[in-house]
């Protein structure tokens, strides 16, 4: 009897728990229906999934937690994706930039971030620092918004200047990560900080003559004078021999000299290259096999190019040219042209420590504005929520600590509207002396 009571008590408790959860879920779902969700959980994920399905040739490097399984479910598991933020955040702080850099070098990849306010494991700043440290540029490919207009996901592509330049002069270039093979026998994937995409084909690949790995390349046109490049590491003191087959025909034997290490450091890698016969438009198979037993090597990536083209990690450059702040990128996606909306600044020349500036907004009746401005030609962090008085004005003290130079107010928006498309172009300048 006692047992029965206990059992029914537990059952009631469980029912209560489940019931409460159902009510909470129903509330969530109803909120989701009305607003499409916000922050980490919004219906922007559907647009991102559709985009991923349209770009199946790319690997999505996911730079935050919380959208991998939804993407998988919404794409029937047919997209290529990898939660790249995990190795970044698990790396010791001193190595995080290098790990991020390895993903920035990934071929055929797009980096997908949460917008800053949705980040669970913030790595956007690391990305921005790595761009600066390694002198690379990121191209903003796409932003996905919540229904409110606030950005939810943003997709970047990292620009490799040497490849851009090659393609810009009608050159041919097609690359594959060695660890993203079409067919493989022997070995496996290993992580490496100094490998592109943070990974490589390793685990004793090449130990047996029966090992092989194949990659398909698609050529849009006939490419004469084509060369195949392979980035590899060979820790043995002697050279290793690999056989190369193109479309099933033996093309060359590759002799890979020792690199003095297994690719733990950038200097333990080398770029081998061989000339191939002209290739015609269409799909071509490149197959690599060890020329005999005991030819262990590590393969990072390979590419075809029609002229001499060295594509290698450049390492840190500590250049001065920093990227535009990523935060601003997220929140400014173009300006509306509304000529009647104006921002008037007076006086136009201010003296540090002496002047009170008046910024007056015309034909834009809002309680507060966000302001986008540049200082000496550089875009500055956004100013949020400048309250306007009954004359639609805001007064700003130019004190002695105000940096001297040219201030250019370029856009304003209603501070209540966080949308990245709500900016209105204005043109007001002031010189602080
Ligand atoms: Ca690789």
C-alpha cells in the first residue's frame, strides 16, 4: 500500500513537472509565433539553413554554440558544417589567435558568427584581432536578421590577397583541404594549429602502399600549363615518394623532402608542386598514393593553378591596418536617403576645453538618436541613445580631453529602433582645435 502511495506521489510530481514544462513551452512557442523569436533563438535560423542548402559546396565553420543541430535538422543533414569555435575556446589564451587564423585560412569555407549580443562563447573579438594580427581582410557575405531587424547571424569570408590577385587577372585556382577528401584509404584526420582549417590528413597515412586519397576538381574551361601544389609535412630525415594519378592515369612521382618536423610549427611545412598536362572543362580526379610502404606524410591542402602561385600561411604581420570594427559592421547595413532629415552642428569649429557643441536634428521627431561618426576619416564606435531636448537638440561639451581633429557625423537613427537598416544619412562636420 505504502509503495503504491509513493509511486502515485512520484507520478503526480512527474505529471506536474511535465505539465509545467508544457505550459512554458506553449508560452515560448506562442511568443515565437508572434515575434519570430529573438536573440539566440529566432526564426532567422530558417534563412540561414536555406542559405546553407544553397551553398553546399562550402563548409560552414560555426563560430558559436547553439545553431549546429538546428542547421543539421533543417538541411536534412546534407550540408557541410563544423563547430570551429570549440577548438578556439578550448585553446590556451596565448594560442587562440593562431587557432582562429587556421580556420580563417580554410579553403571553400564561410565563417558563421552570432551577432555580438547573441554570442554564448564570444569569439568575434578573437576573429577581429586575428584579422589585424595576420593582416587579412574579411568580406561580409551575408547578414541574417530577426523579424525586428536586429542582426542574428553574420557570414564572413576571409580574403586571401594572393588568390584574389590571381583570379583578378583571369587566372585559374581551385583548392581542396586534404582532410576533406572524396575517397580515402588509411590514416585519418589530425588537428594542427599550423594547418589550414586546423586539420590535416595524418594518422600514419602513407604507411602502407595500399593507402590512397582522392579529390575531385571541376574546371570551367580548358586550363593549359596547369600545376598541382600540395602543402605537406614530412618529419622523416629522408624524402618520401608519392604517386600522383590524374583521371586514373599515372601523372608523376612526387618526391617530398624532409620538413624537419610533423607540422607542429609553420616552418615544418613545405609546398610541393608539379606540372600537369592541360586539363579540359569538367570534373577531374586527382588520386595520391604512397609509392611503397613506409611513406608516412601529413597533407594539409592541395590546389590547382595555371601559373606559378604560392598560397601559404603568411604568419603574423602585426600590420597597422586594422579592420573596421566588427560591431559597427553588424549594426550599419546601408543608409536611407531622406534629404529632409538633417543634422546641424554649431559652431563648426570648436576649441577643446571651451566650446559646447549643439547638434540639432531637423524633420526627425524622436526622443533620442544613435549616431554614427568618423574621426579623422576612421569610423568610430557607435554612440547610443543621445537624448534630444524639446528643440530636438543635444548639447555636447568639448572638454580639454576631447581629441583634436575632424569629426564627421554621417548617419543617425531612432534610438528605439535597433535595426541595422534604420540609419539615415546626414552630413555634419566639426573641427576640434
Ligand atoms: Ca587542412
